C-alpha cells in the first residue's frame, strides 16, 4: 500500500511509533488547507508562514509527548491549533481579525473553484475570485471566521462550533448571515457570479 493511501489515523500512529515519513505525508496532505485558512485570517504572508510552522511544531510536540487522543479527525485538530494561534496573535497585538453555502440558484463559492478551460476564462475567474475574497474580508469577524473555516478549511459546522466555542446553531446562523451579506454586496457591486 502506498503511503498516500494510508489513513490519517494510521499515519499518526506510525509517526508516534517513530516513522517520520508518516508525519511528512500528513503535512503534505493538509498543508494547503491549513495555510490557506491561516492566510485568510492574518492577511500577511510572513505571519501566516510563522503561524503555519508554529502549528506543526505544536502538532509534533503533542504527538511526541503521546498527548494526542484520536477524537475524530486529524485535520480538525490541526485546524483548531492553527485557529487558536491566529487568535493568540490578535490578542497579543490587541486587535480583532477581520474576518452549506448554496441555494437552488447558485453556490457563491463555485466562483472560488479555479478550474480554467482557457486563458480568458482563467483571467475572468481570477478576477472574480479576488472580488469574492474582498467580500469575505468585509464581513463581520464572526461571519468571516465561519466562512473561512467552512469553505477554505472544509470543516463541518459541528467542528466549527467546537473550535469557536459556540453552538452549532450559532455557527449556522453566522454562515447564513454571511451569505446574506455577501449576496447583498455582490448585487451592490455588480459582481458576475456565473
């Protein structure tokens, strides 16, 4: 069996038993989601890289101490660490971060999927992607937080509720209001969505 086919749970167990290649696979497997979520919160490449590294340092330390207990999925646990490090950063600098998504008509995040067929379409999608990211940045902090964790980190509302210390209904409500606000901004700014 190739290492890419091994479950996160098995890879964690193998790393805790001394197999460093297992940790390398876990990082490779999840780095894009973790880094994207961090950069969406902090809006600074250098800071995002630092928090990303700190996140995996904490992961390694916890695993080496044998303090990791499989209570679900590996990625949500890593995302919780990254999220807490982002919040810790904002507490240190004493400022607040600027922080299913579909209807029958359209899913606002379809525009973020970047599968281009030609150069013109790629340019249009990239411009739309940038506009939607700006809209996400304009959301209230609680709404932005849920959008980032749901869309970019692909976390469930249950996982989001646990990380942000709110009820599932509160997390769902924040997403609902985020979508309402984003649709309103799309209409006001005339952003094409198809």
